[in-house]
C-alpha cells in the first residue's frame, strides 16, 4: 500500500484532515475560553481558512499537492500560536518554528514533546504489527520513523502542543528549567526534563472519550488506539482510517 501513491494518498488525506480539524479546535477553544485576551477576529478568520483548506484536502489528487495544503494550513495555524501563550510571555514566545537545534524556550519544549510523542506512537505501531518506518504521507527515508511521523500530524496540536501550552500557562515550567549551549541551542536541563516528564505521565492518565470509539480511555492510550485503527483499515476490517478528531 505504501508503494502505491494513490493508496497512500487515501490514508494521508484522512491524517491531514484530522490535523486541520484539531488545529481549528485549538483556536476555537482558546477564542471561546479567553475572549478578552486574544484577537477573536484573527482566530475566527484563520479557523475559516482552515475549514476551506479541509475541502482542498479532500480534492487533492496527489501527495505533493496534499503536502502543499498542509504547509499552508500549518503556516496559518502558527500565525496564531504566540497568542495561545497567556502567561510568562517574556520567557516563552513564538516567532517561528526552529529546531536542530531549537533556539528558544518554546521551541525546545515543542521539540522535546514531539520526540516523546513520536516514540510513543512508534512503539504503539510496533505493538499492533505495523512497521513505524514505512509511511504514507512521509515517504521512506533511512532511519526515519515515517509512519510514526504520519500519525504525529493528527495528534500534534491536541496532544503535544496543548500539553506544552498547559505547562507554560499554568506555570508548571519556567525559564530556569533551560540551559543555553555554546552553539546557541536552548535545551531543557535534567531538572527541567524531570519536571516535564512528570507532567507528561500525569497527562497520559487523564481520561477522555475517544471520538471514534465513543469509549473512555486515558490520553496515553490514544497512540495505541490510532495505531490499532490504522491496522484494522490496512487489514480490510474498516472502510477508511478514522483520524483522531478531538471534540
């Protein structure tokens, strides 16, 4: 299936639909809950644009076009990301996404959390018999967990980014939890990582109602459930892969 661009496209489109839906949810939830603290009109306009891009995703006829739509959507979503930071604005701010190495506290948090999520999804894929290195949206590249990165896309905003924003906005993490390296990289030091991992494990215990299964599960099981659903689709037990669309 991965060798076929058209079959890969079917799966990849659902993954990106999940990503855009969850990005919209993040913006709409913040605009609703913090109406006096954010530019509601800005958030509304970006949300409408993401809705339009979701229609473009459905009509995409190749992976390259789909990646272009995803890139446009990510750029628009991240144009609002700094506004999602409501506390500690002097120490945590978003100008752009930078990595390898991260150059500010926020990007250090994002990179570390994305890595945690990627490895948990990779383990979940292996547990259901799927090779995390064989992707559909992300094509095969030596040493890259392409399929894990595929599933990261739909969970990126509501799992990883929401977690990072909670750490900052509830002051669970501070600028003193980071160190600056000689090359300019900003990284969590040992105490900072311990603090983050404690909160990560706590978040994984929180229960939610899975939007497709309609059953209560802990957040930590979401990667496994999505891996299981993908495996069921690939085995022909589901008509389509149902991405995680948070409600």
